[in-house]
C-alpha cells in the first residue's frame, strides 16, 4: 500500500461525512464541498492503484 491509496481513502471518507453533514443541516455548499473531496480522494486512490500496478509490472519484467 502506498501514500496515495491511504490519503485518497481518508479524503473519500471525509468527503462522504462532509456531504452527509451538509444534508443533515441543510447546507448545500457543504454537500458540494463533500462531493468534491470525494472526487479528489477517489482520483488519488486511482493514482495509488496505478502506482501499485506499475510496481507489479516492474517486478515481472
């Protein structure tokens, strides 16, 4: 596991929480910020997965 996978997972979870809190309190701006944070987290996790896959390819070359 690499840094991007861990940080991406944390951002994704924090974004989900922020979105939900925005829904509960009726704050659309917080909902949007939460969704944006989720997107950043998922993108970072994807980059981490790509890095992990690249490591695997290097080992098998």
